C-alpha cells in the first residue's frame, strides 16, 4: 500500500512541558485512522504538526512524499485540514468563503463552479450559502470547515473532531462521506467519540500524555475489553433469580453482572471459558425462563479506553498489536 503520511519521532515542547513525545506512525492510501486520547493528551498538537501549522521540536513529517517543513507548499497542496473549531472568516458567507478557498487552492476557473457546486451538495450547505458564517449554527460552521478541506480533492484529509456539534443525522452524513472518500485517500480523524472508531475507522491509535500507547484495528481494540464476546441475556425481572441460577450452573468461573431495566433484568456473563451459547439457551428454555433478548457483546470501547489510558498514566506502558 502507498504510504501518504509518514511520521518519525515527532515531539513538541512548550517550555518545560512536553506535549508530544517521540510519536511515529504511517497512514496508507485507503486507511481511515482514528486518533484517540483524553483531553490534553496531545492530539491537536500532533495534528497541527502533521499539517504544518506547528513546527515540531524534533522528528519529521512526510506528506505524499514531501517533507512538511522542507517542502511545505507541495505538501499542503495535497492536504485537506479541518482544524479544531473549524475557524473561518465570520463576515463571509459560505459562498464567498469557498470561492476564496478556490482562489487559494488555484482551482482552475473552468472547473471551479462545478467543484464548488459538487462539494455544496455533498455537505448539504445549499440553504445557508448566502448567510454570514458568524450567524451559522455550530453544526453548519463545522460543515463549512469540511467543505473547504475537500474542495481541492486532496489525497490526504486530516480532521480534528469532524462531527463535533452535529446532530445524529448530520453525523451519519459525514461518516458516509468519509466512507465514500476513504478508498482513494489517507484520512486521519481525531475524535473523542468512540463510536466513530467502529463507524468509519480501519485503524486506531491512542495517545496519552503525549505518548503513543496503542496502535491496532478497531477489532483489536475491542478484543481488549473484558466484555468482548460476553453474553447478555434480558429476562423479565421476576425471572432474574431463575436465569441467574441457570447461568451459574453452566458458567463456572464467569462473572455475572445484573442490572434492572424497568420490568426487565439484564444479565451479562463475561470472563472464564467460552460460553456454550446453544447449551445456555436450551437450559433457559428447559427451565421455562422467558427470554426477551439474547446477544453477544462486541466489546466496550469506553472501558478499554479508560483501562489503557489509566494504566499508561500509572506505568508508561505502551500497547501495540
């Protein structure tokens, strides 16, 4: 696969504070990399260095084969960037702003109107094109920021919290757009929304206190959860003790967590040996225990995130697959 982003030993110091420490990673064409970390972990600082908006204290960044410091114009011509907060000129309208960006990106006049119209349609900006940007909602400002980033159809797209401020329908639209673009680009998404990793990412990294602590696929991340392949059974609350007895008799060495949900009880079985699901369902049926829901858990990414970042803070441990 063609490597479009290559980061080697990237570090950034602000006086005595080391915001980013010796981060190395590659992103190839066709990859969507989820860039995760707690607030203050160094995500935005790293992305600013990758895009050339901030000079590193050490290390290097190559964008489509061009060093971001040695050949910044060539690198940035192949790069689209949605920064945190999606800043824009508030007194402009989306129409004038995108025309201004087209000038900066040197999009030919013969192609410009067609490309702007195409991007407006993809991002669904039609109804606010002639409204001042400073009067737009947070969600629409975010969409204007995304529109300017993809206007020149870059090979590489770097987005800092791309769905921040969007409602569920708008989030779905942006995620579908990312999936549509992904086969032809290298895309990096900084996010604190863990569901975004499952929704669009092919790989995930986690940084904590400026250090890379995990790199792997979303599945490999989920497999670190103690709830990966856990079995959850939902039964009427009145049948909770009966279901628990059946589970306990079959699932030696497992942990059973119980939660009441209105008139239902939710029992989650994790740990121990692989649970014989067919046998469990049969035994519950033989015991006359009604089942309102039965499913195998994928894994809780929020639990893995907390575990990894807390352990890394305490020990400096790095988790790679």
